[in-house]
C-alpha cells in the first residue's frame, strides 16, 4: 500500500477529468474582442555581431524590427489589476493587460495587437514639416478632440484629417513649429511577455489514446505608446 511513504491507492481508480480544450476555444470565439494581429520580424539591417540596427534604415526606421501582414481574429482580455500587489505601485502595470488567444493563432513576443471594438485616447506632439500631403500622425484618428499650439486651440475649420494625416490651412504654421493633438484611436498593444506559450494538456476523453492538445494561450500586452521605446512608425493598417 505504501510507496516511499506515500499512499497511492486513492489514485488507482480515480475518474479522469480532461480539460475541455474545445470549450476554451469556444470561450475565445464567443466572448473575445475582435483584434487585428500583426506579426513582428527582425529587420535584416541588424548587425549580427553587435545586434545594433541601422538608425537610417528605411524599413524599420532604426527600431531593428517591423510589422507585416495582419489578420483579424479574437482575444479575451483581462485587466492585470487582480495581481497588482506583485508589482511596484504604478510602475509595471501602466497600460498592461492579459490577453488569451486561440491555440492556433501563434502570437509571438513583440507582435502588435489592435483592438477593433474599443477606443482609447492618445496625445501626440508633432513637428510641422510643411508636407503638402499633411503632417503624419502616429495613429489614424477616429476623432480629433483638440489640436493646440501651447495652450491655444486651433479651430477645427483650420485643418482637415485624411487617414493618419492632418493638413492645416496655409500659413498657420511654419516649419519646425510644434503642435499637439488629442485624439481617439483604436487601442494598440504590443506583446511583452509569453508566460503560457507552452500551454497544453493530454486529453483522452473521446479518443482511443491520449492526445496532446494545445490550449488557448495567455499573453501579457502593453499599450504601444507606453512602451519605454515607443516606435514612431504609424501602424500599417489603413
Ligand atoms: Zn532595419
């Protein structure tokens, strides 16, 4: 009965409870938010010896990686607040959440996630360059709340928005003048940790032999504009 001092009798005829992987996938489908998922890839301008990107690189703008592709799928999101006391107050958890994706969406470290059903507020300072097409904003605004030069509001009639560009009436600004914009955007996050990438389980129910099943995976994500080195390239989605 005893085996190394442990009583294993209780485990002999124990009913097996399998994790219902399809149920978890269904949860993501039924309750998840719509996301636009872009993959990240290292840029070939990276020096393989020093690991440094070329700061004049036209494809990554010196970041060392860029985004490509783009797929619409679903993700469940949770606030990180439940675990707040594990982190220094007000530090790590600013703009950070957890997200669970389908097992087959192989989201990776540094990938970019845009939440299509939600809105967030974003503020940016832009240097006027006088581009005839308009000045480039980091994100495509859903709505521009205000544009200001120091405290002075620029009237809405003095500019037009097209995509991620803002174009002012002639003569309002000179090159190198700065203005700030407050706008509504789609919330954009970057994957900063992959704690459950290896999540899976053996399942026997309904199968002749045990099968290895991957489970929906959890990722830690952070607002892109709150990243320590916030990238300055606009998202590729139009
Ligand atoms: Zn590059």
